[in-house]
């Protein structure tokens, strides 16, 4: 039996992102995956704004940008959204296939010291008072056991960890069939195309020279999870719905699924944690699945590291459920809405016409863009200031050594107490309060523009005098400009998110 701090089941984007986050916190990690190695399959193909920011916060975004293709805006029920108004450095969707994302995240995780073990299918999870034992089965029939303090199920919609832990997965069954194929086309459209038919629609998007992703939604069929996906099914469905198959040939990868929508009853149950598709499944409307999972990992990683390092109490992990379960619920809700808006028929046509007009209204576009990109995610941290709970924007800062970006302060996944005021008394009070937490928090004195743009606000607002920023970039405490800081509230926030003060 080998020992580690955390076992992660699943070497997809969620599991690998979590491994990276845990290693930044000094936590030992073993990642188990039942596949023999990286498959090359690419279920997802787009990274949204907030996911790009999560990578930027860790200083690892540039390789992803270099490998991907930025596409302006995004989609909600096939209606184009304009991201140019969003207060971000990355107002686009980065088209980058999942296998490329996984390759880069795995490389990063291994560089940081994580172990990735292929051909290791999780078949047993046993929890006791001090940890968990995770059994893995290998292709030759042998088994091995890893003992850890926690296990994280990032092993997809049919999660073995979730089932072994007995966590309910309530939701709604599939009502449609979707098919996906990476193929070559002898008769491709001139550009990205959506062909609507009486029983569904066919979407075509070119990813690399010579081959295309074909996505078909068939509203006349209900997905059978056990029916094998074949190239003939994809081609026949395209012909039936669009009237032609675009000369598709040479399939590289095929998949079929439905619009089943489910959310785990618990994202944390004792020493078992769930993230990504293991925690929630939904129709891939708006391309939110991969992004939701990676953002789960960004929320969970630093919390789990703080608990394992005995810096924070175990109940910090309960905030992972309370914060991310609500986000997952909202994503499931909006994907159901997008599926309904995409159905064929006269009634849906009328609804789409009305919706298309509404999307041209700036306020509606802004609201939907924030939802799809996850920039509008606000954790329930209070209403004392409009920035509380939102991710803090990537401001240009001036510090003693010169100019920096705010996200550079988060590269090590540590909490940051940031002073933005010229008032030396405010800075002295903050510094004095933070001393009780020793070297567990970075205190930074900086200056920025007097007015800033931030998620959840309209137009510009005065830059705060000071903020406490969690390792995931969300704002945990704010001292408003021109007001004396509430030191007691700061100490309370530090206790909640960093742990009890040093003795």
C-alpha cells in the first residue's frame, strides 16, 4: 500500500487542474485513471473567459493561448454574444481541443510533482476516521491500494467514486440524442455553419486544416447510453436533418450522448469530494462543461491544501459545496433553457425570434455573457460592498518595484491582502492585523487607477482602499474608498479563509 495526501480519480482537465492546485499548496497527489494513456479524444473544444483567467492567475496561460484559436464572443442557444464589453483581458472564447488542454495540464502537474498513474481503474473507496483507502484495478487483473487523507472524484459522469461513496445524483433523464464526430469533409461549408432541420440541427466547425467537428442534435430520438456510436449513425443523421452529409469521411473520433441533467446531492461527503462531470452533467449548450470543472478545481484546491496542511479547519471544505453546488445548479438551469430554445417547431421558432431581439439589448447581452463566461459568479460572502464575492479584476498596479498586473500576485495560490490607499494609517492597521497570520498571507502595498470596472457593477466604481483576495481570485473583504477599514471584519475574513491566527 502506498500513501499520499490526496487521491484524484480521473486525469481529465478537472482532475489535472486540481492536481496542479494541490501541488502549489505543497500537498502530495496521486492521480488515477482507468485509461492506458492519453486517448486523444476531445469532448470539449472551448475555454471561456473565467477559465482563461484562472490559468492567468497561476501564470500558465500563455502556452494555451499559443496553442488555441481565439474566437470573438460566444453563444447562448446559438445566439451570438458580444464579449467586448466584459472587464477582462481575454474577451473571447479560446478554441482549443480538450486533449491539448489535458496534455498541457498533465505536463504542468507532473512538473509540480504530481504522480499520474494510468491503467488504474478505481474499484473501491473505504473511509475511516483518519483517511481513505482507494483500490485500483489494472489490466492484468491485479489490484493496488493507495491510502490518502481525501479522495477527489473527477472521473466523469459515470463516476466510480460518486457511486462507491453512495452520493445521490438526482436530475432529469435524456430527452434528445446528440452526436459528435471529428471528421474530414469533401464538401465543407464556407465557414462555421448551423443547418436547422425539422427534427434537429447540424453544426459544423473547422478546428484544424482538413478536418471538422460535426455536432448533431436529434430531437426525434432519445439517447440510449448503451447503443454504440458509429460513423453510419452520424452520417445518416446529418443526411436526414440537413439533407446532405457534406461528404464526411475518415472519422477520427465519434461520440453520442443525451441531455440528461444531474447534480450530485453532495460535492463533499466526509473525505470524499466531487468535481467536474462527476458532480454535474448537462447538455453541452454554451460550451460550459470543461470550464465548470476547471473552475471547481480552482475553488477546491487551495481549500483542501489549507486543511491538509492544518492551517484551516476541516469545515472550510463545506464552503466548496455551498459555493460550487449553487454554481452548478445555475449552469444546469441555463443549459436546459438553451436546449428548449433550440428545439424545432413553430412555437420554438416564435420564441427564438423574440429571444434574438432581446439579445441585441446591451443589458441582456451583458447578463448572458456574464453567465456563460462565469465572470458574474458571486459567492455568498456578504453585501457590505459590491465587490464582495466576485473575482477581483486584473488591475494594472504600481508597486515599489514598478508596474505589475494583479493576477501576478496569485501565481503561488496564496491569499493576498492588498492596500490601494495612500493613507498610511489604513496600511498600518491592515499590516498589524495581518501579522497574527504570519507568513500565510501576502501583504502588498500598491496603487491603481481611481476608478475601476468590475464584475457585477455597472460602469466604473471607485477603487477600494484595500481588499483581501482569496487564492482563487475572489474578493473576501473590502475596505471602501474614503472609509476607515473594519479591522474586526478583516480578522473575521482571515479566520474564515486563511484559518485561525497563529498562536
